[in-house]
C-alpha cells in the first residue's frame, strides 16, 4: 500500500447559477498502484458526467485531479 494525496480543483464554478470561483478538495488515502491506475481510468472516462454528481453545481471551467505520493 502507498499513501497518496489527491487534489481535485474546479475553476470558474457556478453553484445554483451563482459564480463561486474555485473549489479545491484535498485528501489523503492509503491505496495500491492498481487502485491509482483504476482511479485514473475512471477519471478520464467519467469527467464529462462529473457535474451530475454534485448538487447545485451548474457549470465549471477547468477541472483537474492530481495524485502524488504523500
């Protein structure tokens, strides 16, 4: 297992139609290299549907997910 730091950044965010700027979510988790690869694949495949999973999120510009050894 490895300890990974994840950082999710959304820029130009609109919530319920109101511009709120940037949202950054940062967390650490113990995981395996295989899980990191699976997360990367899922991220690439589901990025366009991301907004549907966040209540009130109506629009966003750039969206990025970074992963690094913690």
